[in-house]
C-alpha cells in the first residue's frame, strides 16, 4: 500500500484515498470534499496505469480472502485441541494457523487462531 500511495502521489493523485480491502483489491475514494468520479474523469489514464481493473463498488462482488487473528477467551482447557480450534475457525471460514503459544499452553487467558474469511 505504501508503494501504491507513492505512485499515486507521483501521478498527481494525492486527492484520492486508497484503502486495502483484500488480496489485490483496494477501495478508492476522494479525500474530504472530493468526489472520486470527478477525479476519475480527469485522470483516467493515470489511474489505468496504476491498476489492472477499475470498476465501481459493488456490494455483491466477492472481496477476496482476508486473513485475521482471532482471540478466543474463556475456553475450558479440555477444548484446547487442534481439532476444536478447527471447529471454531469453521464458524468464520477456515483455520490457517494456531499460534505457537496457544499450542504450547504458554498463555491460557486466550487462544489465538489465524483464520481466513
């Protein structure tokens, strides 16, 4: 994202805010009081040089995969198993990784699970 922001500044697009959503997807909006569609109309070529695809926001479009860490507090010790952690993660999407300190029972106030969603 830092590199993208630098490229946008170099192209004179400092009035556009880019926010990471997932994978290779970013949300572009105008900075305070600036309408993105107005900036887009004037800077189509500069934006096209920075992005593979530019399209309006669509709530139904898949947003790609995000990976997040979950902290699970209050789990009884008899549930501190990899199989149970997978069951918890399946409520979100899929278990990617269990924190080493969780697996080794170094910290028992919470379990940390990395999940994709």
